[in-house]
C-alpha cells in the first residue's frame, strides 16, 4: 500500500505526542517532517518537545520551528493543561538533535511542491503556520491535498463557552485557513469528547512496551486536568485527526460552511457552522466537519498503532 505523505504541524503537548505515536505506529504515512507552532506552550518549548519525541521514536526527519506568535495577538500557553514545559509528566532527555535550519513556511512549501498534489497537512495546533503559508504562497493552495485539523467545535468551547483552544489562540489564522478553498477536515470537540480513553484502557496501553509506557505516563499527567469529579477518562484530542485519515468511514461527517469569529467580543475564536453560508449560498467554501465516531474502534486502532512501535 502506498503511504500517504504528510507533514505534522503541532504544538507538543500531551495529545500531540500520542497523535504522533499513532501516525508513526500506523505505518500508513510517509511522515516528511514536523513543523512546530506556539500554542500549548511557547515556540522554543514545543520545538524542544518535538525534538525529544523524534529522538525517542528514532525518527530521522526534520523538525522545523514555525511562526513565533499568532498573527494578531500574543501567545497564551495552556500551562494549566500541559504544564510548564508543555509536556509535563514523563522525563525525556534533552535532545541531541537540532532544529532544521529552515523556517517552517518555506519547508511546508517545499514539501507541497515535492509531493505533487498529494501532501496532507495534519494540523493539530493553532493554525498560524498554515495561514502564513497560504498568505506567502497562494499559488500552492491547489497543490495541498487536504488539511486535517484538530480544532473548533459546533457545540461549545473548552477555553471559553464558545471557543476551542487551537482556534481561539489564533482566530485570524483560522479564518484564513477555513476560507482558503483547500479541502479541510475539522475534527473538533464535537467528536474528540466522544472518543475518550478510560483508565483501564490506559493500563492496557501501558503494557504495550516502551512507547505504551510513555503514552500512559503522558495520560497520567493529562488526566489530572480531564479527570475532574472522579472521572479518570482522558481525551487524546489530536489523535482523532490522525485516526480520521486512517479510517474516515468510522466517523460521522458532514460537509458544512465554517466561519471563524475573529472579532474582539465574547465569541472570539468561535467556529460557527452552517449548512448554507448566510452570505455566499450553497456553493460556498465548505469543510468536512466530524461530529461522531466509533469509540471502541478508535481505542483498538490506537492500541494497535502503539503496539507496532514496541
């Protein structure tokens, strides 16, 4: 089977880490590189985390730093969720590997050209790098096969009552990306909150080898945030975007118009989802919005990918 060429644009991040494990363990992707964006923490910290993860996995791929801050506001790291380093909990040694000496925007453009219309961008952090790419290289829009996003929500937020973190962190960027006309899949909170992993399932993952142990240790820290009220499920948000690419048939998805509120009011960062755009009609730019998925299949697929890594 021919592997799908991807670039993984991320802000590691506990769920970014396990999403990367899933992508590599699936053996279905040709991972061309990792680009880093500030979100869960500042750019230098998430870039260091990405280097640590590639060394842990033995990956010989470029890790590239992206834009240092959102398009129109300062960074607001999710320290309360991911800790001071952005990936608190397990200890990984300082990386020996260095960041690639190229900026993420030029790297993405190069990968798009080399893939000949087949590159998928897996964007599981704020969309700053992707929007900057589209602004800098508008001629490449038609050469991106798909942008598969973890972000947004049709039903409510997690950082404000209406906004999901990745979109809220750079709504100007998200607005550019959703309006670009590039094929987009939006795996937002609507689906990720349904695809949780239970505490007994975390213990099964822990028994799957060194990668399983690291994944479980990441979950141990992460569930301190998610496991309020005595519920110790974890929600590996970013892994859902990887899973959708592996098996879109296990998800319920609708083709809908998505508008991002980039205003200064209380709804800033909200992804407003419409069957028909109020302004543009039924032929408006749409995204594939994912609402639900098969939780049991998701967990089994996740465990299979982790087991493959040993």
